């Protein structure tokens, strides 16, 4: 009967249990991601909404059609983006005052170009699709671009990966591999000890 050394066995068992737990967690995340994608897909068919005074902390407005009014442009930023044809270039995002003295205003992606120079657009009505924004939570990707620009590509659900099942399989594989390697190492150690004992007896 194989004897298991206490401390190494505890360490390996804890590692295997952790990896199995991570695999189970990834399966749970897979279900959460599916639900999120379904919710965002449903948002694409909802009626157009007004641009919020304060962006929500969650993704409830992502991929929703919306309209706002840029009273004046207070600044521009150019970020790497694509047009409707998938060409790489710059998306030009205007920081807009929306009339209130408080609140973050509106971030409006007013279109795409190959150059990073800011356009001359000074404001007006904007309609489009709400996209996530790393710095301001959300921005409005305009359907009709500013003069001199092409429309930026709107947010696409195809860019949201759901690889959690693959990650879960990897963690389960790592757990199984660790357990098998440990058992093989113990067997090798037992065989080596038996051989040494046999050599001692023969001597």
C-alpha cells in the first residue's frame, strides 16, 4: 500500500483543490457572460433613449441607441479606432458640455479618419449607439459623423469574448496533471527506496 508523506500531500491537495475551484468559478463566469451578452443584445433593439446626465455605474446603457445635444465642444481626444469598413485609424471623441453646470457632460465619437488632427465640429445634435468608454464609462458613437470624417464602427457584440469554458477545462486539466504527476513521483520514490533496500539486503 502506498504511503503518502503528510506535508507534501497537503500542499499538493491544496493546489489541486484550488485549481478545481478556479475551474468551477470559470464555469460560473461563463453563465454570467452569456447572460450579459444576451442583455446587451436585447438593448440593441430598445427604443432610443436620451443621453443620461450622469453615466450609470453598470452596463445598463451599453449598446443602446441614444441621442444627446452637444452645446459646445470643450476638448478633443483621438483614440485608435476603425471605420465601418474595418480600416484602422483614429476615432475623434469630443468632450461636450450638455447645458448643465454639473455632471460630466457627453463624450461623442464624431467619426473616423486616418489622421489624428481634431476636426472643426463645434457641437449640435448627436444620435448614435452608446459604447463603453475606459475613462468616462460610456460614449456616444455618432451615426452621422462630423464634416470631413467617416462614421466610426459602432460597438459590436462580436468583440466580447466568452472563453470561460476553455479556461475551466485548462484548470481541470492542470489539477488532474498535478495529481497524476504527484502519484507518479511517489511511485518512483517508492520503487527507488525498494531497490536501495534490496541492494542493502544483498550486501
